[in-house]
C-alpha cells in the first residue's frame, strides 16, 4: 500500500518549496522567514519583533534582514496562489512552522499534526464561549495551529477583540522551544499590536505539561482554565523491538522475521524500556482515570485537561475513537458522562486525508462542559466529513445517557448515524443478551491457541510429522477456514491467493509441533470449534468473519477460537449456531456500530445475540443450514451450489432478524450499511452496482405480494449470472 499524503501537504506544497529553498535545512532560518512573513501580513515591524524575541537566534544565523524579507515576500505570494487560498494565512504559517519529523519520531512521540480544517472545526465549537477575562490553554500546542484557529474564530464572533484575546487569554505549552516560537509567530499574524505578542510570550511555557507542577499552572491561570483545546499526542507508552529498529534506520515489514543482526540491540531495548517505566512512574502520581491496559498519551492528556478546567469550563480535544469504545477508557468515559453538563462527540474518518495515515482511520472531536451548574443533557453524537476548507456534519443523534447506560453497561457509544439507527440498536440490545453475559445462555470459552510472535521459534515453514497447520487470520472468512493459500513472504509482505470454496485445501504459511502444546490446548485442537478473524473493519465488505475450525489444525493469535459449555452434549451444534449468528447481517450490523479495526474479546462479549436456542425450531433450522454452508468448502456438501448457498444465507438473516423482533423494514435499513456487498457481480441495466444480496434478503423477508418486486429483481440478476453473498475477492469463481 502506498503512503497516504495528507491533504494539507498538497495545499501548502508551493509555500513549502519556498521555505526549503530559503532555509536549506536550518530550522531557525525557516522560522526567521516565517516570522518576517507574519510581520508583513499583520503589519508589525520585523526588526522590532526580532529584537523582542529572537536576538540570540539572529546572532547565530547571521542572515541579512533584506534577504529574509525578500523570501517572506516570495512566501506571501505563494500563500496567495489559488491552491493556498483555502487556508487562512495565520493557519498556513502555523502549519509551516512545524518541525519536520521522521516516521519513527512521529510514531514514538504520537505527533500527528493537526489539519487546519480540524482546527477550524474544533475552534468553532468553543469560540462562542470565549468572553472577556477567560484563559485558554493548549497543553501540547506545537506551533499553535489550534490556538490560532481559535483566535480567528473569536474575531469572527465579534464579542472579544482578537488583540485582547492574544494579549490576555492565550496560554500554550510544549516540549519544544522551536514549536512555541512557531506558535508565537502564527498568533502574531492575527494582530497588529506587538504589545499583545509581548504579553502572550509570558504565557508560552516550554516543558512537559503532564509533569508540570500544579503551582506553575496556578500562577499562569489562578483557579484553572476556562477552555482547554488541543490535539494531544496519540501514542501508547511502550517500547517494542520493531519500533527501536525502525528508529535506528532498519527497514523491515511489521511481522517479518527478525535477523541475527536485529538481535544486537537488547541493551538498547532494555534502556529505552527503563526510561519509559521511569516516566510512567512520574505520571502515575496524579492520574486516576487511566483504567486498565497500556498507558496512552492521549488518555493522560485528557485526564490532565479535565483537572485543569475551572467549574463550568469547556473542553475541546481531538482524540482517537477508542475513547468511546475501548475497555481501557471506561473510567474516562464514565467521568465525562457523570461530570459533563454538555457532551458532544463528533466521529470523523480520515477519508479527507487529515493525517498521513490509513484513510479508514477514525477519530473524535470531543466537546464538553465540565462541572457546571447546568443539569446534564443528552449526549450528542455527530458524524462529519472533510471538505476543502473545513468539516461538514453529516449526521446528528441525541442519546439519553440513562438509555445508553441500560443498553451498554460499559458506556461504550455505538456509532449510529441517526435516530432511526439508534432506536434500532436499542431494540436489538433489549431483545438480545450480551454474548459474554455471565448468566447468559452461551457460556463461551475463548482462547488464543498459539502466538505468531511469542511462539515463532517453534514454527516450521514446511509440513512435518507431528506438526499441525497454523490457521491465520487471512485464511478465515465467513463459513470458511481455508479461504486463502499462502504463496510467499512473511509479515505484511506475505502473498496469499484466494481459493474457490470447492477447491480449498489447507495451505498455511506455518506448521506447529503438537508436542509443544500444553495439554488443554492439545485437546482443543482435536475438537470442532468456532474461530473468528479479529483483524477487521466496520467499513469492510463484512465486519465479522467467523468459521467452523475443524480438528487437526491450530489457530494463530489473530484467530481466537470459541467452545461452549454444553451439558446436553450439543457443543458442536452450538458452534454451528454461533457461526451462523455471527455471520448474519443483523449481528454484523451490530458489530459495525462498536468496532473499527479489531474485534477484541471485550467488544465481542458485548454484542447482544438474539434469543435462539439450539433446540428451538428456528435454532435447529439455522444449525442445519450452517452445517451445509460450512461443508461447501472442499466439496463436502453435495446439496448446495452457490445459488442455493445464497438462499440459505438469506434465510438465516431473516430468521435472526425475526428473533430480534425485526422485519423487512429494519433489514433494509441494516443493508444500507453494507455498500461493498456484491462487487464483481453482474449489474442490472441502468444501475450502478449489483444488489443481489439485498434483494434476496428482502424477497425472503417480505411476504406474498410485497415480496414480488424483490423476487423479480433476484430473478433478473440471476439470469445475468449474479450470485449473492459472494465476497469481491472470490467473485471470479462464480463465472
């Protein structure tokens, strides 16, 4: 996969070229040009600005003022070009003032720089709460993009003069003095008063906000801050061998085998881990809401921000979407739900390339008013997408906090995109029982059988007596445990081929010695059990990929397996029932509301499954169909072809929906959330894509006359050769 280029990089490419030519790799010279540009734009005297703030730097660089001003003029011309006019000049200067960092540095610091469109959205949400006398801080300010966006938003509101805001309200902290120099020049571009910038300079604090003493903050803003705005670092505080090698310049794919040379770094790894543990020990003193799991900088900054607010103060942060769905963020989530009078979450996907990372990555804007006098209102969940100049809200849902607490005891927030979806989620949650409920009907036993990293030393790359094939995540699809065959390579560079169901044989990458399995696990590998691929995505063609795992194989850690307590001896029947439920459209729709890139145990156990007993008529029918669908792989089922398999799956979907108390209308709403279904299938005339799966389900769900239009569409599509439920990677096998 090619690297993602952030949208802002393209917008500022011409300006960046000017700066690179002027600075020749010297960050201080770069800042000098930006300072001269800021002064020229705002109407400040460049010489006076430098005399006030940059005398030492000017002495080091020795660059002539005339030469710098000439480059500043060139930069202003570049910023006035059509490509750059989407971004206001002060925000452009803040973006250009950022330090250039390597991929390794970005990973180790969590420094994913804020896109100007996100800054404008976040600032716009709190600008109306800026009044005379307030104090605002960005505790990880970088080059001040968010504070600059807030200054512009405040100026547009008209209640507070921008110069007064810069002179009296703005506070910033950052580890880097060069970053704060960038913040100062960016904010200077919003005012023509050098005295305001001089006043601002007294509240630019260099240091680690998380370790700064309370007395320092009290001196900066007695009683706390009125607004905390920020995009804190997003990075888990841990040290891995892969990251250490990457930072040392070693190029390798994640998951690839380590070479003997790579093992020359044990002491460096130990030292880095000791440093990290020392840092965590210092942070632990004031942190009370970090929950279980690995420490993460964004969680620490979120708790810090809440502590720094005055009663009635406002919080506006960009954070990963894990805040509303992870087990390790429950304490923070619960604090916000119990303490915030107003609480808004906006879900944003990286489709508009806000960051140079996977475009499917999701994150949040959090806006909250904490500890005020107002009574808590409903939580508001929004969705927004990027435009050329900002964000556009695409959905808005009002969720009563008490209702959420009833259907999600851990307060994880389902990603619903309207009141109809929220009401559907609530109905299904009330009708079902969480899969992992201690008193529920399933009583599952989950296990990760072998670890692809920890146990790798025992793996073989060719078959041998006494060794079991290792089933990896890429081999698992719905009703299939050998959907792909390994061809070459390791880790992310591995090559896998899709296999037609009827021709599928186990073709793994590794084999594992059975005699190295602990006793209970060795017995497990000789049983029929369920398995699921835990690497997934809510925007994938399908999110839940579960299959029956046969005896005689062992599963890697990305394919957790499931067995069930079954006193009546119907354990295998329960496996087939569970696989069918998890592969159904209704349960998959629920899963897409609560996950993004992985289906961990915490999320899996929280999915409310419908009340279908194995010995009920509907349960028995689903088990029968599930067995037949499983036995399609390897030609073990003579009664089903691809078309009959699609009809069987549509019958399962309708039975599962009925168990939740739902019908055709609700199924139609769910199916709108699966836009990638049926890619590669023949398309009806004058339509953009095939809808054979949707039409099959709705023909099955409707009765009598209401089913006829859907059944007619199915017949016409089948005459063209369309087959429902076939994943895009396998569509060619239908030809």
